[in-house]
């Protein structure tokens, strides 16, 4: 029987095979690491999706489809630390209580942290909260309804949550701990407020910081701009955009508007890691035309798309052109283009939205 001769491979071939195997192992390790990172990211997204789904599920319960305080239908706001869903009008009173008592979030406009969602779920909704906060509500006590005035709502809500007059005697409730992570409070806007207690808010101003154009250079060749909005004692800040004189933020910031509101101050700064941030320009927005027009025309949900007012460009303001105030899909909106002051050049574009707390 004939057998073929067997010839061993040369040493150089074994060396080549070893190198290929080593490379394959490294490639396999890299691929597995990438898969692991991908799975971790997907797990995080799944958890966030599940939490959001839980919040929406809680909203759909029958007792949560009416305001916990006045019974108005379809509440779109919530006190995340008290654990109740509330209407727009009652949310204004809750804001006046201060965040140490009631942390107000929009169910549709705000980003919720997992901690805030868990707090709502732990309470169980309006009926469970009311069995505690209204446990000893006197018979015939004037509880507000959907058409009650601000004063009537304020009296009841302060008695219920601030003074806790209707709790079981001897019981005192500290609202659930507000998130210890500052990034959970208005993640996008990095907004902060020192207004606590007795200030009466009449509305919420949502400012979309759209873009800056031809901004001033504050570094060697460029700048790292960010925007700060100031209204009364409140401040809200956008993210920093690196090395860009024509930045596009498209970022929404929210501010509460008090009864004695002033102008909205808009400032752009250059972020500097070594020294203090340099001013790149500023301007002011007169809110009076928008708020007056909105109050004159009433509930925007009942109106078709239309112009309801105008802020005229003049030498006394920073407008680059007339600013039109419109009803757009049931919302009061105003586009504003401003020429920056205290700077050699630069403009900024904003879009304002007004939400009344008094209508």
C-alpha cells in the first residue's frame, strides 16, 4: 500500500500561524468588549423606557386623570416629591410653595429622573396621597374646583401641603427627598431658582435658544460660547459649544414668571477654564407685549393659528426686526432676533413660548 510522504511545515509557517491566532484572539476580545458596551447601553435605554412607561401607566389610572387638588380633568403636571398629578392652574400654586415642599414637573415637557419616577410610583397616585393629606378634611370645607380662582386654590393647597391641616393629628410629613443629583433638575437647561415661598407666579416662559451669529472672538482665534438667561432671581444656562462663532444650540430653558416680572436678560459668555468667563455680548427681551397679548386673547387652545401681537423694533431695544407674536397649534409663541450689546459684533435668535398659570 502506497503512503504519501509527510513533510513538516517550516518554522516560519508555524510563526505565521501563531501570529494569526494571536490577532484573532485580540479581534475576538475587541468584538466582545464592543458587544458588552453595546449591551450596557441598551440595558440603560430599556430601564429608562420601562420607567417612562411606568409613569405613563400611572397617569392612566382613573384617579390620576383628574387634578389631585381641584378635580380638573386631564392634568399635565405633577409634584414629583408629593406624588400627585395636578392641573396647570394648581401647578402655579405648588410652584409658589417652593421646591422644599413641592417639586413641580411637566409630564410632557420635562425630563424625569429615575428617582423622581420611582417616587411617584411609590406613592401610588392621587387617591393614595389624598387619603393621607385629606384624611381629616372637615366636612363642608371649601375645596376648589376646576373653575376656582387663584386665591381659592392657594388657600386650600397651602392648608393641605404647607400647613398640613388635614393630616391625622400628631402626624407630620416631610415630602420625598428631592434628587440629590443636580443634573436631574432640568438636565437640558441647567436652570436654578432661588425664589422660594411667597412669590406669586403667573406663568411659565419656555425659551428656545436657537443660535448665535458672527459672535465676538474672546480666545486666540475663536470662542467657546454659552448663554445665560436671567429673570428676577432665576438663572438658566445652555451647554457650552467649543470653538464656534456661529453656534447652534436649539436648547430649551424654562423660567417661572412672577406677577411683578421684569425684562428677560440674555447674556453670552466665553467659557474659560483658566480665568473668569468673558462676556461676549448681552441684550434684553421685553416680555410685556407677549404676556399682555396672551392675556387679552385668552385660552390659546380655543384659537386658530393667528397673529395676536407685535414687539416693534426701535432704537430703544436690541431687536434686529419686528418680533411677531403668534398662536401656533394652541401655543403662544414669539420669535426674537437680537443684536448683542457690549460687544463689537454678534446676534442671537430665540423662540419664546408662554404658558399662563392664571387662565
